[in-house]
């Protein structure tokens, strides 16, 4: 989608993108692809209860009162992380996934807000199973560069992260 329209570049590397070199706001990387997304609803995982319970979920990509670019919405209504360093030559590269990736199953998810930017996620990462952060029981969904979306348990996501560069920007 976005890569094909922008010389193979992701929103982080496309100079014509509002997400160009933005390493602090996950939402803007999805905003940059708004023309390719059929609906804003794809940015909200139906199992992400903490996001679903928001009273003001965006209805469009604008900065209006009900828009995704409104500061009230942005990262707080986004269910997914974004990989800022995808390997375009590898169809199994992780592009995006559920936001509850954590250092361990009994830990809070990684937070780009806390760190001030993207996180190099190690192969020891797992899906948080703490009740406040769990999205899917014992796993999470990942979108790969080949266009597929797959569910990974903590062991399989750990195996996928081995030997790859994963500079992940989380919405929390």
C-alpha cells in the first residue's frame, strides 16, 4: 500500500509523509496511510477493551472533534504499535501488531511515551497477560510485510524477533 506509492519507503522514511522522522507519535504513522485504509475502525482491535471503552472513538482521520488527528484521540484510541525499521526485502518482517508487547507475560507493555521514543524490542519480549493489559488470551496479532495477519503466542513472537531489527513505536 503505502510502500508502493512512495518508492518503497515506510511513512517514517517518506519525505512527503507527515510521519517523516517522527519517532514519538505512533498514531501519525497510521494517519499517513489514511488514504489507503478503508475505515478508521481498522485501527481499533475489537478485543482491545480499554480502547473500546473510550466514549469518543474517532469517526474519521481529520482533526475535528470526532477525528483521529484530534489530540484527545491520537495514541489513546490506537490499538497497534508500528515498526519504524521494517526490512522490505523480508516478507516476514513485522510491520505492526497489538500494542501489549511487553518484557515478560507478567509485566506492563513497553511504553514509547515513557521512553520518549521507539524501543528496540528484544527477542525475549512476550504478550502481557496482566488483566489491565491483556488483549488476546496468551497471544497477539501481528501484520507482516507479505500482507498477512497472524496470531502469535509469546514463544512464537520471541522466535520471530530473533535476528531482526525491530524499532517499535508504541501508542502508550
